[in-house]
C-alpha cells in the first residue's frame, strides 16, 4: 500500500503524508509517534505533495480531481495498477485540520513541488504550464489566494517533472536550493515518436519570447501613434487650418504612417491572440481564471479599437480627401459650406481617434494588471 511523502510539521508534533490506505490517494496527518491518524482530503482524485506553512497553520498540496465520469474512470483504472497520470495537477491550500480547502492555481499543465516562502506569504512551485507538451518546468511564486503569479526562474531546457522542484528546508530566505535534471532533451513528433535531436526542435519558450517581443513592440507603436494622433496631431491640424491639412495628408499617405499603424495593430492582435490561445489550450481552467478573463477583456477592447481605427476613421479620411480634392480643383478658397463640412469631418476624426485611444488604454491596463487581480 502506497504511504509516502511524509513531512514533519514545524513544531515537530505531527506528520502530513499521502496514502492509499482508504482506496484513494489522499492526504492525512498523524502524531509523530504514528497515533491519531486523520484524513484531511476526500474528494475523488489525486491529492499529494503536501507541505506545511512555516507557522504550521496551513498546508499546500497538489491535486487532480476528475471533473467527469470518464476522467474519474480513467483515474481509477490507472490507480488499480498503482499508476497516476500527472499531466494536469493544480495547487490547493487548506487549514492544518483539513478545513477551508481552496484551489490556488488554474494554470493547466503540471504544477508540482509546492512549498512556502519563509514568511509564509507566498508559495513557490515548479510548473510546465507555459509549454505543457515540452516537459520544461520553471519556478514560480504565487500568493495563497492565487494572485500575483510570478516566474522566478526559467530552466530553458526540456526536463521531466522532477526538474526545479524547490527544496524548502534549504531556503534561508535569500537563496533557494533545488534539484534539476539538465540533460539533453527529448522531443515528441506529431506521431508520438521521440527524438534526441535538439537541433531539430524549436524551444516553446523561444516561440513565446518572439511572440511577446512582437506583441510589446508593435503594441507600443500602435498605442503611441493613436494617442499622438488623437490628442496632439489632429488638434494641431485643426488649429493651423489648410497647412495643417497638407501636413496630415503627407504624414498619413506620403509617409505611409496610416499603413504602418494598421500593420502594428494587426501584429499586436495576432501575436496576442496566439499567446492567449496557447495558454487556454493548456487546460486547467486558465481561460476562466481572473487572469484569463482580464486578458480576454483586453483582447476584446483591442479588437474593437482596431475596427474603429481602420474602418470608421478610414471612411472619414476618404471623405476628407475627396472634399479636399474638390476645394483644390475649384482653384479658389473653400466655400462656407465646404469649410463647415471639413470642420465637422475633422471633429469626427479627432473624436474617433480619442475613442480608439481610450479603448487601447483599457487594453494596456488589462495587460498590465491581469496577473495581479
């Protein structure tokens, strides 16, 4: 019978451990002499890897609770063979007596080796949620309520789940002792065949780095350009009059500024959606987490902003160019009607860009705060 993963409480009085003694992998505590055994978890599924908080009042652990009958049946069939499939494991926290059990992470992938920072305020763990199929595990910190997720180390190598598991007893508060398995990685082909040819594989982390660079650089240009147009360039053009119109026309058409802004918007949205889909496909309810929802909101506002910026302002711009052509063809000054129409179009253009700018500021705020809310 499997009974293992024992950890002594900080005061040395009790031991927390995982056991199959009651037919499922659950977490128990007992006195240091083996008496007073208490079962803390009873939800069907795998519970293990428990670790005491520094003050001994809480326990962090990893768990996989099947959500439907097919998953539960598969789990029990494997368990009958004394096997588990740890592909999707999330972190949970409970009080030392088993009460107030709550899920901490909703990342997808395998989240392993949870432990506590010396002050008990944060949890450190190893996870492959950034690239679940790569076998690459990195170290992360998270608050016990699931907020404040922060990556603190990247292995940049493909390893098994034993990689980078933090060793809490060796953590003095300034350094972290951990175990790692840095060997030449293996990769699986679409058919499931493994290969040791590292040179033929592209690191999933490298893909994410490239996507983030594209997203950040193009997004910075897009947002900066829209803010400049809506709050500085167009107001200045309206104040100057006809010379201002010539400047804006040269900027937008001659210098291809409009085409570059549209290109930056497309790159920003496509790279962002690609990263979002990669995270969502990892499973574990990431898309339903606060982080996933807030990033989803940011994506929606960005797409709406792009629609207004390319569609609505494009129609106004065409009308302004056509009206300017009529005025230039007449060979004289614009009529009062033409002046009024041009002023109205310029006002609509300025307001449209300010709306786009506001939507993009919401997007930026969402992206900046998603991990911490």
